[in-house]
C-alpha cells in the first residue's frame, strides 16, 4: 500500500466491545419496552385510539394509499430474498460463479429472514401467544378483551397480534446495512429505518397491531440478526467460511452438470429404443 493511499476502514462490529454493547443494548431495549407497556397499558390503547373512529372503524385499513403502502414492505423483502436465492441457485449451476460473488451474504440474508420473521416472530410468538389484534378488542369494535404484552391467552388461535410480523420483516432490511462497507452503513440506515417506521406505523393505523407489538418485534428481530451476524461473520465455523462455501457450491455445480448430462443420455437412449419398436 502506498503512503498516499488511505488506510482500510475498520469495521466497528468486528470489535468485541462494540458488539457486546450493541447486544446488551438490544436486550435492555426489549426489557424497557416490555416493562413500560406492562406498567402503562393505557399508552398502548391510546396509540391505537389515534387511528380508530367509533363510526368508521380503522379508516386507514380501507384507504387505497395506505393499502398500497402496506404492499411495499413485502415487495422489498421478496426482492432482497429473491435476489439472494437467485445467487445461490446460480452458484449451484455454474461452477465458476462462486469465485465471482460472495455466497455467505445471501446465506446470511436468507437465514436471518427465515429464523427472525419466519420462525421466532410468526411460528413461535404469533401462533402461540394468543394476543387479539386491536380490531378484535372490545375497545375498538371487537369482542375480545385487551391483553397485555407477554401474557399468553386463548382469545386468538393463530396469526395473532403479538408480535408484528410485518414490522419484523421490514426491520429485517437492516441486514443490508450490516453487509455493506462501514462507510455506507449510515446512508443505508437513513433509508431503511424511516421506511421501517412508516411501514410499522401503518400496521398500527390498520388496527392490525398494537404499538407494543411493533416495538418489541424490532428488538426480537434484531437479536436474531445479531446472533447470526456473529455466527456468519465474527466467529464463523469452517462450514460457513467463504472458501469452504465456494468449494461446496462448486462441487454442487459439477455434480448437477454430471447429473443433467447423465439424465440426457439416458433419455436419449430410451427415446431411441422406443423409436426402434416401430421400425
């Protein structure tokens, strides 16, 4: 490196102290939000009440603009996840592709999406905690009682209010900042975090989730992201190191090509035998 070239940018997340503090801050955030809404449930109810009209219900739920806005979050998540899947499938087909692109990044993106919004938020919490959504609560035109955060009930069978799945999936886009060079992270967060705030607030306006569902969903999702970031990038096992992944996907590509070539030959031979029957 020449004397005039700038030194490489240090990744703050590579520093153990920084990462531990970020992890501790996330746990503290979840604890503070939980205690606050357990102590002051009326804040949860008042936040929902801002969007509820006794005559018209939740107006945003039928407003075309807000309905279109709701579609933006799933679209972006599908775009990023689909792009990641395309990279992995292409790497399993073309032997030389793993030398040109990172395979750990798309694996990290898909793993965090599957385990955060997919398993923890939807499969564990939403399907088991039984918290009724605001539009099903008697305070807002429904027939179920208001249920506090973290309290398990049977007022909702599955896909319930605690915690917000769409808030979780929109917050998952923060992973794009973690994978970016450190000097780009702030710029990406300036785009992703306001978008996450708008999309999450939209669900509250729809009567689909309480404010507490949204805030806790962010913290729980970020815990999963941090845990997998540590596994993939800070202390990866040999299986998740880039060189090992490249060798593995290159081997898959070669195996697939051999399998396809063999299948083609067998199909061609079977076709010739079938044609010979009619000669």
